[in-house]
C-alpha cells in the first residue's frame, strides 16, 4: 500500500494540538458522506479517520490541483441556526486558504483536469459557532464558555480518471482555556481551516523533497 498519501493528515493533528483549535475525536456514529468503495480504513490518528486506495499515486506525483467549492452537510440540526451569509463566508474561507497555500508553494491551481492533477473536495459538517457574547462578559475570561467546532471530510481524487484515492475526516474545536479570541467562535473555525491548508502544503512540500 502506498505510504505517501496518509501523511497529509498526520501533520495536521500535530499542528492543531499547539494552536487555538484543538483536535477532537470524530464522533463514533459519523457516516462517511463520500462513496468509499475500494478504499481501506487505516489506523486512526488522534481520533481522525483515514481511508486510502491500495496502490494510490504518491503525493509527490501531483503538482496541479483543483479545489472544489466547499460543500456544507446540514445533518446537524444545530446548523440550521447559523447565518447563511456567515456559512457562505466560511465555505469561501476554506477554499481560499487552501488555494493561497498551494499557489504560494509554486503549485498550479485551476479548474481543468490534466495529468498530475489532484482534485480536493471538502465536505463540512458539525459546524457550530454559538454566540460568543457570554465569553466577553465571563468573569473567568479568558475562559471561553462557547467555542467554534467543525468536522471536515476531505476527498482526494485523481482528476483525470475521477478516481477517489483517499478520504480523511477530522474534527476540531476551539480551546476553552486561554483562548486568544474568546469573543469570536468563528475564529476557532477559521483557525482550523488555516492550519489544514498550511499542513497540507507542508506535507506536499516534504513529499516533493524526498
């Protein structure tokens, strides 16, 4: 089995552990949204889920990327209370963060399939950003009463053949203690997106250097 693709999720867990957004276990009842036929589940890393296709191309075989518009999965009834405008902003935020990191690293990002092109699709669920008003008035500040949470299912597809080679699922939420931005639970979600983008770029760079 190819050992390169799984590294795309491992650095993310380490990075998140040291910032405002903390990795959390993916819920046991989480159902993979994407068709995972032909993929094999690997060992979980810090509560995350990773499935990979045996013999999938190594990460260093890709230098072109297509980043699909981010999908929102409204399976959590609590998500109905979120502002559609804010949710749309978060969709764009994640897509932009990944595109920026890739382009800064010298990789090509476009919309057309070609050799050595990977398509990445994000499916967000469990998105929570409750009102942070109580955090501001809390006598225990910087203790955060409410924090932002998100679960990201990332799908990695060989663009030319439209073959799904890997799926990763990770969850995170803001830290309740020593939270640098207790007034904004959306900042917790943005932090997760920023760190995912940075981690993937670093994994890609490392793969190309080996």
